């Protein structure tokens, strides 16, 4: 379809082409949030580039979206309502049809210029109110189906009102595509097949549906775990071509230009001796841990000491099928994240464990009068461990080389609650530069228990190959520090390479952009080293450009739609609600979900379905699409409360961990596109923890052999490993000779007197339903059912995928008893 020239010429629109978030704070308050019709952005320096772009020619005619198109409608080649494939040719997108469809979309609407142009507060599109009658300020009523033929007309999908600024209002462009600011969509359709479902979830236009079909064709067949093939991992189709390269280029120009020197001036660090640094690794966890792992019927017992690790394939006969390591770090794993960088043979993993203040009184749960979740702690020694994992040229985990504790980030700022690496790397590799011998891992944002969020620029001295030793790097001062007034920070999330969001215990949401002039302490101006603002870096308190009461109480987690939609923020709080906020218009554009009886502790942005994943009280993972955030579309299921969730930007596979120790993987893509689809799930491993036998609330009864006096006690080897081998050689009721044996194998007393952890794996891939109809009703009563309370140390505390494309199938899981599992899950 050829597009006709528009009858009117539109004025040039200033389109910002820099960082997707940088500079946004100067423009969002020109919307109706500002309360003024003449608001102008503050005159501050900005690194955002801009250029004048001539508007596209548009057509006055409008096509009805209800009419099915040849390539997307019923019986078309994109989707088939009956759920059957029409062959590979039917699934492939025709490039000429896509181009023609996009050209057809560009002809919709009408632009007008001159002094009276009106731009939408969110989309930045130039619009003119042509109505001759007076209408309420900020509104202009559109005609119903095909009365005027102007603007965006989607009968049945959009309301009858379009929202725009009144005539004469100066509104600054936010870099969003042209279109009207519609603050709602129509109700969910009751009729229609898969094509209508895709339109309701992702949008009715060809430009909305194209990435959906491309994503389906590439990743729908990966039911649970990612593939190592070329088509197994890749960049999301929702990210515009060249957007990530542009953001990376802008970030590196900003960092190596002036920011690196700002961090060097503001933060202070030094290398400690091993004797000095060992105290920062101490925790009150168990120094020794017995781990039972291997095949279900023939497990092996492994006594593990503090910071010891074993090969995940050691208890199995086919060792080539598993590539991973299991660590014992002593105490609860607080967080674990891989450092992002593109091409390097070594992967870096940062891990933080729970460390309590020495000498502090150990209070029982719910009996601490100081409310530790809402209170700051005194400063005491803590650390973040940096582990290295070699990889092969293909990106697989190299099992010939063992992992190593490369460095320890030492601080005196209290326990590490949460940390996140900056998603954009300052260089393709972390290797030392020519001018120094340090390894640069990136920017690390950390929340400490002293109530301060700090951003550290992590540089580690390079180890000598002949004598590799752990480096203890002590940080005494940070260049960027945030201390929220009258409350403490609870969670953080990067919105881009230079913008970070912070949630607090009082429900406040604050956003900072590091490119602002007040982000770092000013440079010294005299020979004495004093800055113009009498400025020590520790006194520098940058102000957030957005400070909003996002919830009524404790904010549990914040996630953004980075990289394709970084301006969308999903906030979960202890009041049971999840809120979606568009920071381009944070007051107008806010939507909430239905209230949950049990709040979710975790959430994740799923790039490939354009939805936020959050748990609910029914042990389900709900997908809240950005167009249907208020609806719950369930895609995965667990058998206990979900505590951790992880997604990857390179593949659609999701990891979830529960309070019962189960860690499962699945792909919600098929379920989102077809509600009748039963999703597949794969249990990665199942972790259980048991306290010493003499501390169990339910005492173990005497064995029948002791009561009858007819059993004989079997004596095993002296060491626990020998006893484990003896146990592996026998199955239930079968002895070494293959005969039935009535003797009950007596476990070693050493294993009974200590805590025991068990890790089982090798489960089959299964299809799970979203209801519990098949669950046994034993133990249920008329008033309800009994719920299982699991041991606290059994649960999964953190999950993460590797953010690097070459090693995108690597995953890490942390547990409450101090175990850490790092494995390459690629198939």
C-alpha cells in the first residue's frame, strides 16, 4: 500500500538519541504532573545528544483495526486459531509484507504544525485539537467508530477519549514514537483465538506483533532450559536495532571521559594482607556441613568445610553430563550475581553471605524489639566474595580448571543486604589496561545494613600466575552514597547504565542519574586539596530527580523493563499490591494488581513476553503483561511459597526457587500465547536441610531391630566417605550378595549429630497444570487444609543467570544453609 503525502506539514520534533533515561528528569514534569501549563525544564547541563528529525508524512485516512489483515487475521499466515502449524512457510515472516505493513502504520493519524501544536505528555507526538466546541482542559473527545477518521481509532480496544495538553502548552519530547496518550485499553475479549489473544496482550498493529512472532519462532521449542546452539540465545526482538550498541558507546564515553576520575577522587581503597582480611570473611554459620548428593537411591555423603567446593558430577557415573560446582560458604546466601562483560575466558561471580555483628544478642524470630527490617545497624566488618570460573572457547564451563576465590571486597559498613552490577560494561574485557595492572569488574551498587546505598567502582589487582592468592581489597569510602531520611533503603535496580532506582521501608521510590552535575563531589580547586564546595566526598548528597510515594509500606522489590522498556517500573510492597509506574508520567500512568493475601518477596522482568513475573499465595508465577498488568496470567507452579525468580535477556527460560528447596526451570512463552498450553517444567535440583537428630521436635522411634533383638548392627569403614561408599552399594532391601536383607542400615553417629543437607537431582521433565486438582486431599478438613512449614535453611534465597551472551546458560542458586550451586545448564 502506497502512503499518500499529508495535506499538512508537521513541525520538526526534537528527538533525544542518548541514554534512554538520562535527561528524562528534565522533561517529564512538563506533563500534567507539573500542574502548570508553562513548565520548562531546569537549565542544567546534560550529556544527551539531540538532533532535529523531520516528521514522517502521514495520511488522514484511518483503517479500522477490527478488520483482519491478510498476514495477521483469522486464517492468515501469522497465527492459526485452531492451534495447528501451517508449515514452515506459514510461520516465516515475509519481509515485504512487514515493510508494507509498517509503511501502512505510518500513514495513520494526522500531524499539524504552527504555533498551536499540541504534544502528548508521554508520547511527545504533535497533535492539534480541531474541535469547535469547548471541552474540559486536557481532554479532547474523539468520535466513535469511523465518525471522523482522524487520529488513532481502535473500536473495542481503546476508550472514546484521548488525552492531550490544551492549546498553547509547551511540552518537551521524551523520545517516544508519535501517538496519542491513551491511559487505558479495552476490556479483555471473551471471543477470538490466538490471534486475538496476541492483539490484546501485545498490541493490534503489525509493529507490535512482529517481535512476538519472531520470538515464538525462535524460542517456543525450548520448553525448560536454554540451548547451546546458535539459535538458542540471542538479543530480544523487542529491542530496537542498534539501541544497545548506542547505549554502550554513550556509557563508555561518559565513564572514561570524566566519571572514572570522579570515582578515583571520591572512593578510597587499599589492599590488605591475608591476616588482616580473614576477619572480614567470618560468619556465625556452621564450619562443617555434611552434604548428601547423587542418585536418589544411591546418594553419597560428603563432609564439607568452610569455603570448600566439590564437582557437581562427582557422585554420578556419567560425569560429562554435568558441568558445575557446589560450594559451602557457611551462612545464608544473601545475593549472588555475575559481572557483565562480553568477551573473556573468565567469568566473575560476586557472592555475599549473612554476617551478623560480633557480640550481638541472637534474638529469636518475632522477638526483637528493634524491628531490624526497619532499623539501621552499627558498622561492623563484612565482605563480598569474588569467585572466578574459567570457560571454554564455546562458552561452556571448563571443568578441567577449578574455581578460585579471586578477591574479597572488605568493608566496615554492616551486612550486605542486596547488590546489583551495572548492566553496561565499561569495556569488552576486564583484563588489565596498559597503564595499570588492575582488573576492572564494573560499577557495583550495594545496600548495607547501616542504612546507606553505595556505588563502588571495583578494581582488583591482577594476580601473579605463578603464585595465585586471594586479594583482600578494603573500601573505606565510596564516591556515591545515598542515605534516605527517616527510613532505610530496602531494594535497588539499575534502569540503565547511568540511572538507578531505590526503594525504602517507608514506601518511597527515588531515582538518581549519575550524569547529573551534583552526582559526585566537585574537583579540588586549590593547592590544599579543598574543593569549591568545601567538599568531602562523604558529605556529597546528590538529590533524586524523582522522589515519589510509590507504596503505603515496605517496598520489597523493584524491577524495570530494561532493556526494551526501561521507563516501566514494577514495585512490590508488603501491602500485597504490585504497582506498575511509567516514570515518564509517574502520577498519571500508574496501575495496580489485585491484592494478594501473601506478598511476593521477588519479581523479575521477562523480556521475551514483555511481562513482570511475580509469585502469588497459590504458589504460582503470574505474568503481568505491561498492557494487562492488572490481570494474572499464570505460567509456572511450585509446591511451596516462591522465594526467588530469575530471568535472562538472552533466552526466555525462567528459574524459580521455593521455600521447600525446589529449584525449577520453565519457559512461559507458550503459555502466554496459548492459554490451553500446559507448560513444561524441569526440576534443576531439590535441596533439603535437617538439623541434628537430637534437636528434632519429633523424636525418631526405636528401630524394630532393637526392639526384637534380632537385628545385627552393620559396621562400616572408619571415615564418613567409606561409609558413604558402602551405602551407595546397597539399595533398599538388597545387600552386597544381591539377597534380601532384613537388617536396617545404621547411619554413622557422626552424621546424626551434625546438620545434614541433601541435594537430589535427575528429575524428569513434566507438564504441570495451574490448579491443584490432582493434589491429594489427605489431611484436609472441612475448614481448610494443612500447610507445610519448611525449615528456614531449606529454602532457595537467590537465583541468577549469567548476563553475558557467550555464557548465558550459566546459572547460580544460593540456599539458606550456605550452599551455593553454580552450573552450566545449556542443553
